[in-house]
């Protein structure tokens, strides 16, 4: 992940065990998100297509990013381009999360801006097409360092020399700060903030108008308001968890004379890991349809286990 270097070297086993715990929580929690959307037909709308895309990215964080971070912390010896590919893979997964969040914000904006034409313009097929575009853009932006914008400060032939794989030994901080952070983090997040501000403004305006007409006519916009608040919370948590790490990258790049403590870097890395496990909890506590389906799945599992235990006792 961005900013990974000596901060992860020689960490106590206790810290790596925490990362593994977060990885398991991320994979299991986001697999439940995919399962809930698959089980409940009412959740198979364009918004939840993008939520599934975000969940898949978070599953990849738990299954790939965090294990790779743990492996790198052990001082893995690899070829230069192998280490660079691993680093690019981490960026691709992170970028897919940001673009999925942007797609969700745009989808909710269209939902309240053009409610009568929304179902005609935003179909499920187009939503999945947008998901594919998000992942394609993530892949294209993430592999840019493979084509030359990387850190070449290493001895020997880049294709044959073995190095201790560290993020900053292969990744250019210029790429991380200017291209990745300013171009593909700050810009999408700024657009998202503008979209959610417009969403809340439109909803508040419509609620005020409808409150004057009838008490029941504002049900649609109140539902949209609650969902928008939940999804905006997801964006807020993403910013809260990822911004410290990007800020430390900027400090290392623009002010190399300042020393960033290893503990601070580790905390930033750990916060970025934690973010992948938070989204399922937001959905479960904030989205009623999601919570109800999750409860139904849990009850079915309990009933199945109870039936199996009864069947086993009858055959003994």
C-alpha cells in the first residue's frame, strides 16, 4: 500500500496478527455483502451493483493487500519488477474502491435529480458496464509505474537483480503524490463531496415543498435521504482512514528533511486496512433492507444447524 517501507520491517508479531485479524474480518464481512445482494432481489439495483464492486475491492484488500503487506514486512527478496508488480496491484485495488465510491455518488445524484427518468437512463446492465469501466480505469492508472514511472534507485540490472521488496524502493513518490493522490484521490473525492452536497440540497428542497402539500408525499425523498447519509458516511470513513497515509507520503516527498516516525506510518497503514472492514458494518446498521436480509440469512443458518443436530440425534 502507499507509504509502505521500513515502517513495516521487523514489526512485532502482535502487529502482524492484528493485520491478519482485520484481513479475515474484511473478507468475511464483504462476502456477506455480496451474499446479501445475491439473496435479496430488491437489492439488485444499480446502486447495489456499485456497492458489490466496492465489496469485491475490500475482499481483495483482505485476501491480497494485507497478506502482501505482512509478507513484505518479513523482508521478502524478489526481482525488481516482481516487487513493482505487487505494488501496482495494491494501487489498482485501492483505486477501484475510490472509483466505486464515485460511481455510487453519481448514481444517487441522478436518482434524486431526475427521479422520473432514472430507471430509463440507469439500468442494471449499464451499471455493471460502469463497474467494468471503473476496474479498467483502476488497472490502467495502477500499472503506469510498470511502464517507467518508478524508482530506479537500485544497483544492477532491474530485470535480474534481487532486492528487498519495499514499496518505496520501487515506487516513485512523484507518481504517488502528483498522479495517484492529487489526480486520482483528491479529484474524485472533491467531485463526491460536491455530488453529496447537491444531493442533500435537492432532497431538503423537495421535502420542504412536499411538507406543504401532504404529510405522506415525502416518503420517497426521506428514504433517499437516509440512504444518501449512509453512503456519505462510507465516503467519510474512507477519507478518515486513508488521508493520514497520503499526507505522510506528501511529507516524505515535499519535506524529506522531516522524519516520519515508524509508529505513525504503521498507524496510517493499519487505518487503511481497517477501512476495508468498516463498510459492511455501515450497511448492517444503517440500511434497513440490508439488515433485514442479513438477519434472515442468520436465522436460516441457525435453523439448518438445529435441524442437522436433531437429525444426527435421531440416527444415534
